[in-house]
C-alpha cells in the first residue's frame, strides 16, 4: 500500500487574510479538498493522511471525511514526521496541500518509479526563465524546479528524518533530508500546471459576479444619503441605518459575488450596533468581509432610481466616495441615475431604489 501525506499544517502567513490558503476556494472547492480529491481520483487504494494545524482537526475532518487526520508541527519537517507516524504503507508520497493542481501524469511518474524499485523520487520541471546569482547567469539546462508529491520508501524516509534530527539538520523539502542521509534522488517529469499557491497572486483569477437591490421609503425629517453623499432634499430615506440604498445594493452585490450571506445577516436591522450606521461604514466592513474571503474587486456598476431630486450633479462625488471606501480606482465604479417616468412607488415619489452588479476575482 502507498501512504499519501498531505501537508496542510502551515499558517499561510505569506498568503495573508484571515482564512488560511488551504481552506480558500479554487474552482468551487477548498484548496485542501481539491488536493485530496486529486489523489483519491488517481487511485482508490491510497492511504490518505492529512496533516493540519493544531486545533483544526474537526474542521478538516468535515472537509475530507474518511481520511486520517493528524495535527502538524511548527515547521514542515515536524509535520512530515507526524504524518509518518500515521503511515502504514511500505511506500509514501509527501505532497504540499497548496499544490492543488497536481495532475495524474505527475503522480503516475512518481508512483511508477517507486514501484519499479526507486528509493526516493521527486518530480521536477526545467525553469523557463533565466536564472542567475548576483554575480553570474547560471546554465538553466542543468537546473530544475522541484515539486511534490515526492515519493520514498517509508522506512528510508523515517530513518533519514531521524538522522536529520540527531544532526540538527533541516531542509526545505524531503529530498534534502534524503540527500543529507547520503542517498541520491531520482528525478521524474513534473508539470508546469503543478504550481504551489503561496501568495494571493498564485490563485487562479476566477471572476465572480453578484447582484444587489435595495428600496427605502422617503419621509420628511431625514437626511437623504445616496452613494455616501448627503443630497440636499426635503425628504430622506427611512431605515434602521442611514438607509443609503445605493451603498446597500453595492454591498449585497459584493457579498453575493463572494458567496457570502446577504447584507441583513451581517448588518441586522434590529441591532443597536447598526442603528444609524452610515453607508460608508457598511461598505468598508463589507470590503473587509470579501477580502477575508480571499476576493478583490474588479468593478461595480450601480443604478439609482429616483423621480426626485435630480442626482446628476452628485454622481461624480458619489463615485469618488464609493471608490475611496472600497479602496479601488474610481474608474472601476459605474454609477447612473434614472427615473421611473412617474410609474410605481418610485415614480410617485414614495421611495428610491437602487440596483448593483459587482464582479470579484
């Protein structure tokens, strides 16, 4: 049997955000789930062992039920050792969870070499860019970019890590530990699509689209807030917050695009914390929610429907304020105002509505 140790215990500090990269969505699956699925799809007799951050065991178990789950260590090598303790196969693959685009050919090349008798196997690709030190350009024909899964005879890897601990040696991958043990590793063909997600720039640029809509009644004695601008008028919008329908529609569109709950879930109209809350505050908090979920804004487009007052003099200011609150370029904000030609509750001046579309990556 072959054991597969999937390393998912990292803190993902270089990735940023509140959600660890191994739990971020890629192609509608968490990175960790997509990685585990790649191995389960390749062969159904693998022993899958997921090494996760301490304290995340229950959550990871809900993501990938039916696999062995063990808490990891403070560094990569310590996590590998914890995974090896749970491994029962004669052969073992060690794979970074962040390489969720691993393909069947790469796995097959590593497994095939192991089953033919190799003791240590690593998949590699040739660098496509020129590589140099500060002093000279290197001959890239003799250089390789190392990937995972890396494959080994299980007892050999255990012995190599035991020696590494005794010698106080550490390496950035398991092949380095094997080489310190005094053995060579066999190189097989990897894949250029088998990238490691390290920063947000490594995430595929999936475009997500959401829509939003809001309506509030016009009443006397309230300021009219639209698009974060106080528009002079003898009536304002009635609501628990400042009732800025434009800001609220934009927020719902952003939340929808990120696959999050609606604006009422995060800013309930029966909470003292949200009473009188400005549209600017709601937009800024919504921006943080989608950032924490791993998304950035591509653009937004909103339409305000109001019979009165005339809004064209305020559109540019609205765009500037919305863009500033969202920390995006004003050119990424589309904003229009129109009327209902005297029809319906907006047409007769009872209410103002707004709709919005947002796209995220």
